[in-house]
C-alpha cells in the first residue's frame, strides 16, 4: 500500500478561520490591535487588514503571532482545534 501526501488547499474557510481566531484570541487576552502590532513589530494597519480579511500575513508573521498569543500556528490557521 503506497502512502499519499494530500495537499492542503488554502481556501476561504481557512482565511475565515484565521481572522476569526485572531479576533477571538485578542478579545480573550484583552490585547488591542495596536498592542499586537507593537509586540510583533508590525504596523497597526497590517493587523487591521488581517483582522478584516483584506490580507493574509506571511508565514513568519503567523508563527510570531502564534508564539505571542501562546497558541499553535495550526490553531490560528484552522488546521487544528488544539491551541
């Protein structure tokens, strides 16, 4: 039996998961968009774009956001329900 690697297809659902989970985590932790931007060394405009689904962060930014918020990158992206 051969094993297949199934590609992960980026879709609207994943985009929505990221924006929803980021919003939810900021509220849960009482962190403003400006505070997040400062903590991860980006602009408040970038964070606003991510939260509103206008743009997606780079992989490096997703990792930094996850580390700062104490969750996994997979959780942020909607690939796992385990924080």
